[in-house]
């Protein structure tokens, strides 16, 4: 797990299809350098320019490099919902603040039996963290605003929440059914906190 706070997620998207493509390439033995060339020279990701393609590659290969062979095997043999969850787990492993958001906000909602998560919940999380950490308190309001949007988007893309008709400020909490292989892997690899975050264990 990352041990410093970062606003790096504001430059990222969920990129599930791109992540899936890179996982498959790594599993097939394609080197990181060759994947990078395909991303930039062949524009694997459909990026608007080579600079953006290079940035996307950097973020996505970091996610994939956080996986070991066992997790890659689980990913490749799983359904789409579990694959999206694994992408989210990789993001959580690389971003301490986002992990704490899932653990402290999403998990608490499950423990309390709440069925919605709102933009005000995310705002409260950032206010609390800014009060605790000088680096976060120094971030621009535009940075916080972008991160709030990114966090809600990641929750939606991963399936942890779903849209509520006519409600733009809140989403329905839809806790995942953890695949038994993934749950066993997390349990055996210091991932108990992630299991608890997704299942609402106190």
C-alpha cells in the first residue's frame, strides 16, 4: 500500500478496457517496453496524442505491475464484475488516500446500514483529511473538486455504487459479491482490510 498522500488520481480514469488489455499482454509475455511502444506508436488506447498515451501507459502499467501471477490468473479467469473490482483494488494499493476513502467512508456506510453515498459524504472526507494533513490542506480547491468527481466515478465504474434516477448528488450503494478465489487471495496477501472495506466488516 502506498504510504504518502497523492492527488495523482485527478489525472486518471478507471480505464478498465485498457487495463484488461495490458494484463492480457503481460500474461502473454509481452515486455513492458513493447507494450509502451504499442500504446504510443500504435495508439492502443485511442489517446488524443502521444503525450496522453504515454501518461496512460504509465498509470496502467503501474496498476498491472502491482499484481502477481496469481492475481493475474484470477483476473483472467473471472467475470467482468470481478475484473473491475481487481482494477479498483490495484488503484487502492497505489493510492493511500483513495484506499482510506473506501475503508473509512464506503465501509462505514455498509456498517451503519446506509444505502446511499453522496457528494457531501466525499466532501466531508476531504475536509477531515485536510484537517489532519498539511499536504492535503494545501491542495487547491480545483484539485479537491476534481478528486471528488474521480472518486465517485471510480465507485460507479467498479460497480460499488449505481445511479439513482433523478438524483445527481447521491448514488445507491451496491456492495460486491466477492469471488471466492479473489477473497482467498486477499486473505492470504495482507488484503484483509480490503475485504472488510468491500463487505462492511467492523
